[in-house]
């Protein structure tokens, strides 16, 4: 069971000059951010890790994207629970909200625009 680890993104403690240590919930949030910011095939040793690049893809069904996000997050971050919701804004961007909980505690949602 993980209790502490290095914060993501890497941050220097201004007082001590060391890397900031994160709690379990912060580590899980870091894993979520890492997965959301990684595109598939970006990691050579884990090519399926991350989300599909949708830069030049028109989004016709937001449910396909939200289901892909939820499936990927559950696969690579099994110790958290996820609900993913999305919409398309006036600029044609997909706005994805990742609601997650760790243990029994609901955490603040993470918003990503693609």
C-alpha cells in the first residue's frame, strides 16, 4: 500500500530544497493527470497508456470519448473510482470532466479540454 511518493508535476520544496512529497490522494491525482496528458504510443514500453490523440478528429459522439477515458483510467489506476462526463462547447472543443474518488472520499473533478 502506497502512503507517500514524489509529487506530480515535480515540485521543489522552497524551504528544504527537496522534491515535494505527496499523500496517497495526491499521488492518485498525479497518476490521473499523467494519463490525461499522455497520448497512446508516446510511452515506448507501455504503448497503450494514455488517451487517443484527437487533434485532427471531428467529434461526433462525446460518449465515445468519455467511455474511452473512463476505461483507460480504470485500467491504469485501479485504486480509484471514476465517472467521466463531457460536452462540446461553442468553439467545438470537447470539455471532459473526470470525477474521481479515492477510498470513500470524493475528490475535486479534473477538467480537460481537447
